């Protein structure tokens, strides 16, 4: 029997197909990380950031659950977009597996040094901030978990796009910058942890490229959505989210630069989506150049030419 070749033609958005292929090429599995080698004597500060990183991730997957991703798949009907969304589900599954290993190796919620429960002490500091920002994102994205929600009509389209901005731009990206940065900086010699962070950053960058490209295309096709009220509301809410990151930075005097780093990437996200934001211009702090360089290195290479894939391959006919 001849194999059946399924092709997505005509391709309306080649960038999404390219992103899917590039993501496939970046395939990784948790067993490759080797985090077991990092489970050695760590000081209290290093343990603190292990705990904060793990709790941040748990809030991320709770607020951006697989059910929400499935509902986004339901509402975005373009086949190329849907193909990448399915790939995102795999990316999320891989990191969930890796975080299960992380929990078993480092026991981030039960770290005790000299009789002091470091995990509980850090959770007592972070808990009100984590809960408050989770409550805000749930208030701002009521329709994403609602399988009865529709996108027909200007108001529904506007609501859907706005809620995607919060979920992808904050919960799935800038909210995770601080814990990833802190974990990497506080554990410079932990090769397995750095591989985990790089894998997470790369997958998040893939997903970021997806949503920024999607937003640009949809705003171009639906210019009536981009009203002054829409822009002001989105910017005000991102500033509220940034305030939470400032609170978290204040509790970690060794990493104060994260508040500027998050503001920089929030502003960049809105710019990349085509939104004329009101964030004041900020530069990446000099002590964070290494992180910005890493983020840039992990950005996916996406082709916008019809019929071409990304690094992961090509389609021809």
C-alpha cells in the first residue's frame, strides 16, 4: 500500500506550520537532563529558589491547564494553528514529566537545613503574592476555561484575544522569568537544573512566538478590536501583574534586577503583538545580560514563506 501523505493546503499561515516543525526538531525528554547529579549539599539560598521555582510552575499549570489549551484549540479553527497547539500540549507534557522528576529528586516542598524548614519559610513569604496573582489572572480570563464560550462577533473576539494576551503573555511567560532566572543564577554549577531551565525557556519561547504571530495576524484582520479602551485596559492589567513581580523581587534582595527584567519582557511582548503599550522604556540590567543572551539564543527560527518549515524540515509539492 502507498503511504497517505496529509498536507495542510492551502497554507494560510506558514509561520505556524514552520513553528510546529521547529518545535518537533527541538524535541527533548526528561531523562536527558541528569538532574540527579545536582542533588548535593546546597545552601539555604539555593534551596529557597528551588522551592520558589517549583511552586511557580505548579501555579502556572494550574492556571493554564490542559483543559484551557484544549478550549483554545476548540476556538482557534485554523489547521496550522491547531497543529502547533497540539504540539504545545506535548511540550507541556514533557515539562510536567520533568517537574515530577524534579520533585522526587529535590523534594522542594520539604527542604530542611539545620532544623529549619526552608520550603515552608519561603512559602509563607510567597503564598499571599502567588494566590493574589492567580486570583487576578482567573478574574481576567473567565472564558478560557468555559467550553460554552464563542468567538463570533466583535465583543467575543475582543474578549478572547485579550484573555489570550494575559494567559500567554503573563502566566505562560513573564510570570516564569523570575523563578527561572533565580534558579539558574543561584545554582551556577547545577548542569541538570540548567538543562531543565533551558528546555523550559525554549518551549516557552516557541509558544511565545506562536501567540505573538497569531496576535499580529488577527489584529491585522480585525483592526476594529484594537480600540483605545482595549489598549489601555491591557496595559493597565499588565502593570498590575508586574506589581506582583516587584513584590517577589523585594523578598529576594540578592535578585532585585528581576523586576526590571520582567518589565522589559512584558513591554517586548506587547510590542511584538502589535500593541502600542504604555510601559516606560527600560534596559536590561547589566547583571542580567547573560539571561537575555540565553533567551535570544533559544528563540525559534520561523519561516514565513509558504510551503516551508522551520529548522525541523520542509514541505514540498
